């Protein structure tokens, strides 16, 4: 196991940590923004294999514009992913509470609990993008009973599980990463919704399982701005008239361009949720 550290300001460390966790192509097992002192924070990222520090610096610059200077060091043979996540507190987003097994008994009776085991490398609910999506799902499903939802880029399956828990209906969950799909399937089973959540390995919207299930009345896509721009018209073709779309993985500077792209594809903006420098958009088709 290897640890990469870059010292940054608090907002920079939080932003970079979130990107490593949300971008499944980064190779990160886990990441965190941690405080060393009142004025000094750092972004810590864990890897299976030794990363190249210069490559990490270039990744940070390309994804955020930050000038980071990573230091890489080997760690003792300990399950650092589980260790880094096991102490995380439960996260509340609307009526949803994302928690680990150690906090199962603390979930309020009127809440919708989503249990994610320590050791998952992504999608624990602690990141602003996942929190924003859950908050948007909570808001929309209080007003409408969706019949054909899609979780596009499902990661650990948190959003698909949340949808299945509140809608008590079928949810299609896809991801380009086979590991993510296996993890999502296991988490759906852990949360008692495996009968409702169908998982599929798929990149984009062209996979026959997605095309065959369209049109969708709700799509949730917590990815990143660049692929979301590329997917706009494919997503539009897969939407039901009046269907709702939740987009996240967006830095605040991405919002205007994403909104313009999706407006051109036939969507109008319903709401925007912001947290820790990240945005979640709720859009409506037609």
C-alpha cells in the first residue's frame, strides 16, 4: 500500500480529495482532506501500487487547475482503506442516512438507512456530490413516484439503493467499472434491495440493457463534467417527456457550461444544490 500526500489550503484539499474519490479512473483506493494545523491542510490518497508523484501533480492540475506537489511513501501491510473509513460518522442527506455497520443501531426510525461497509473505495456518501444527489433524490421522490429510474455511473450503488428504498420499485444501475458493479450488487444485497436493483457493466447510454430499458423518467448521473457534456444528447434521447435528471460531479465553475449544454439538449433547470465547492443540478426534460 502507498500513501500520497499534498499540502494545500482547506478548500483545495477538500476539492482534490473528492475528485480522487469520485473519479474511478484515478486509481485511488481512498482519499481524505485532513487538517494538520489551523492554517495547513493536506490531501491524502491511498494506492495499491506506487504512483508517480509527477503524474499525480499533473492529474491535480488537469482536473482542478491546482498546483499540487505530491509526496509518495510506502505503508506497512495494513488494510488502510478500511482503517481510513471505519471511523467515519454517518451522513444525513434529507431522509437518507448513509452509515457503516458500526452505526446501524443509531439510524433514526424515521430515516432511510443505507449501509456501506468500511473498505469500499468510493461512494460512501461523505462527498459533496453524493450528498447532493441524495438530497435531490429526497426532494424529488417526495413529490413523484418514479417508475423507470437509472443510476448512471453507480459506483458503490448508494444512489440506486436510496432510490430502491424509497420507490420500492425497479432501478437500473450501470457503471463502466466491473468492480464497481460487483460492489453495487453486494451493497444492494446488504441493504435488502437486491430484488429491485439490476446492475450492468456499461459505458455510456448505448449498452443494450440501458437502451432496452429506456425511456427513463428519472436519471441520476454523478460522474464528472467532461463525460456529462459528452453524454447530454444521449441522455436526452433516453428520457421520458417531463422526466427528471440529476447531474453531479460538477465543480461550481462547470455549472454554466453544463447548463448550456443540457439546455441545448432540451432540459430546463429546476434547482441547484451546492456544497463544499461542488454543485448538483436538477433538470427536467421537455
